[in-house]
C-alpha cells in the first residue's frame, strides 16, 4: 500500500533544532558550513524537500512535532504506521495527549516528561502508548525541546519506536531463566551475549546453515573440531562435506533434516569427516531456524566429538562384564542393598538360594528372605553404621521351605567421591558345617565326663551338660568365666591349662571340682590344644574323668589309708601286688623296682586274671614314693618297708604280705 503524502504545518525549525535521540544536551550555536555538508547551502525549498525525504524514509521510527500546548505539527510515515492515524487527522488538529494512556494522563506523566526535557535537554524512557484502534503498546520515546533562534522553547520533537516485541523477548528470556537480568536486559544484549557464548564454546561445534546447506555460522568449536577456518567455509562451503560418503549415498543427511523439521529436532550419533579426512564419531543435535512468521529458513547444528567417551564406555563395559563374570562365578549368594534395605542386584547363587528370579528379587526388602527378618535388618543397618560385619549368622528361607544356614560378610561400597551407595554382602553356606557341628555337639553331650573348652586367657568358651552337673552352674553362666574358679585348688587348675598352651597337652592331671552345693568331685584331666585350619591355636579342649569312687576305695580301708599316707613320704617303692576282682588275693610273682618301670604282673586266684590300669609316677628306688595301682575297685600298694599290701572290697579288710 503506497504511503500517504507527508502532512505538516511548517513551523520555524532552526537548523540546529532537529536532533537525533542520541543528542542529550541543549542545542549549540550553528556551526560553519562544512565543505561536505551541501545542505547548508541549499535554498529553503530544496532543504524542505530534503528534510521531507528524511522524514518519509523513517518508517520504523515515529517522528512527531508539536507546539508547547501539545498540538501536533509534524506527523511522519513512521507515526502513521505506528499509531494508525493519517496525517490529515492529526496535523494542526489533534493534541498529542491522545497518544498517552488515560492512566498516565491522570497521573500527570506527560507533563513531567516535557518538564524533564526542558530542564535536561531531553527525556528518554519506555512508556505505554495508544493506537487509533485503542490498542496499547510499549514504546521507547525520546522527547527533545524545539527552540527558536533566541533559544526560547517553541515546542517539542518526539521520536518513538514500538518495543513490544523486544520486551516480550526479554520477558520470555526472564521466564525461561536462560539469562540473569543483570547480564541481559534487552534483545540486543541477548544477541551479544549469545555471540560471546558461541565464540567461547570451544568444546562444541556450532554451525548455522541455510535450507540448501550453505554454511552461514562457524564458531571456534567448529574450527577446532573439523579443522576448517571460518573464511574457508562461511558463505562458501556446503555442510554436506562434513558427512561420511556412505551416509550421503544412503540419504541420511536429508533424512536428518526432514526429521528436525517435522519433530523440532534430530539427535543422534553419526560419523563425521575432518578437513584432513580423518573420521570420528560425533553426537549431533539439529534444530530448524525459523523467521518471525515461523517459516523454516535454515538449520543449527551442534556437535561434539565423543570418540573418547565411546572408548571409555567400552572400557567401562568390559570392566563391568569382567566384574559381573566374577560375581556370577561365585558359588556364594552375593547381593547389593540400598540404604533403605532394598535389593539392587543379586547373582545366580542368590536366585538358587531363595528360589526367586532375579527380576523379582531386585527392588524387594532384603530382610524378607530370612527366617529372622528383624535380625537380617539389624545386620545390614549395622554395616551402614559401622562399615562392615563379619560372619553374621542368618538362615535363608527358600520358597520351597528349605532352610539354608549362612554366615554373612558385608561392607559398604562408595562412589568416587566417597559417598556410601549401599552394602555388598556375601553369604557362605554353612549348613553342612552346622550339621557336622550338631553331630559333634551330640557326641559332646553324650559324654558322661565333663568337657570344656578354654580360651588363651583362661575363660570358659563352651561346656557340656556333664560340666553343668559337676559344677551346679548353668551353661550360660559358666561360659565367659574363669576355668580355675570351679576347683578346690584354683592355682593348680590355672597351672594345668597354662601347661597345655605351652606343651600342647596334659595327661591325668588331678584336680577336684567344687559343686555349687559344696560337694567335691575328684577328677583327672586330659587336655590338648585345638587349632584352626591354618594351625593357629584357638584354645584348650579338656575332659575330666571322675575318679571319686576309686579314691573312696583307698580312703575306705583303714590300713591302706594309714600306710598310703606314710609310704609316699617314708618308704621307697620296691614292688607291686595284683588283686583279683573276686576278692581273693594273688601272691606277687616278681618285684618291680621303679628303675625298671611298670610291668604287667599276673597272678592267679581261681580263674581271675587282671592287668594294671593306673599308676602314680614314682621317682626311683632311692627315695621314691608309694605307687597305687587300681583294677576296678581293687587296690594294691607296695613299699620297701615290708612287702606289699592289698585291699579287698571297698570298706573291707586287706592283708599284709
């Protein structure tokens, strides 16, 4: 549509009163004509025509002249386009107040703007304006006073521009939170800021091209990635040269652009070519560029070399595969647990132990698969608080009902920053060991002799029921107490187990157990150390044989008691006699000095025969002590004093030979 002819009431405009929006000061006196400024020598009519052409061509800026009362005297093509009023509607007829919003007029804002312009030489700012159709828009306005030759104000010149789109753009930026308001205040600043970003993006290639593929933008990242200088490609080269020939032949580049137009972007990994012909793998994102009407005018390509990422990823995959192979090779159930107790991974052994598939195990509570869920929960919580647990006993319940006794060893695992991610736990099946342990326990409990295990510091670590009966103290109270506390001679008891640790064993070590009720039981201890599979001594295993009955036999014969007490101190041992189980006596066939050791002595009383089964140590014939030999409940004592003595039934008599 052809523009309307410029209409204005021609006031007296001194040459220095028409000023651009950038002039911020009061007008200066006219300058001498410049040789290059031919307008200074123009006739008035020619100058008016020149000035008319300037105003006509300023279509993006509204230029309005008015007098001091606000009457419009000048209305250019830009004003017509911006406000919608034709010149004949405004020039010499309308007041510029109609261009202000009612709110601003009521607040006195137009008058303050003019006063500021008179005082400071100009007023500049963004205000709301009104079009002929009543529509409001935001405009950037510069108001400067017009003065006559004497410098007296005669009116004002208003230059304005619609900044609605700029403000909308700035608002979109603010809403999108792409930029801080302190960095970007308007569209131009945003453009400048983006330009800086493009130049500083050395890790990423940013390429702009038109619909035909001609390169229009080539940032520093593109130069580094592909090897071409900007002057080699911008406005000259086609982006097709960056594709691999096989991709071009298959039509892949065109397919990528079509997808970007249809869906708003294309993203993927493709092979790219450098200037030197080297190939590399890049991750590429393509988005269409559109004009203000939404029409596609080109494309923006952002790409990054991911060759190193691919290499590292492959190495990571290999490491993960290797680790997974090790995990699956384990016959022990392995599991990882999150801080909230959920299973995050398991191996096949865990599947077999529970009877539940891997995909169903993952995400469920670790504690759900044990006979004691609370204890299982307490276990992994202890790992998170202490860092690990060792040999934590639990029992896995298979879905078929089968129970598997296990010992768990677990520790936390962390990321590269040291943050705890979860717990890694390994369960060792100890069902067979437990069965063997139960069998061994049954053998221990079947023994009528008190059995006990002792630690290196002399503490009781385990006992059988016979020990409970012998002491009158329950098992749980015995365990953890001093072994020596339960004997009439604690120091001798302590010396006994100490000797076992130093020599490896003791045989027939005499002690007397004191029952809680006061009863005393004479015993002979046989003990040895026990070790782990590496040969480390763990403690002492001791068995006590009750010899109270035998001692009663000896103490029950008056002549034996008397002589037995004397013989060790006064009589050297020279021989032995054997007594039969029938109560008869058998004469000694030979005397056996201590220097020759103990020998089998046989005799005959009817058809009775026997063998020595116990003997106390003797030191030799030069000053030894009496030797007591017991067979069943018969006892013989021999000394150098006068032959030998025999005892019959307990409490019965004996005969001296």
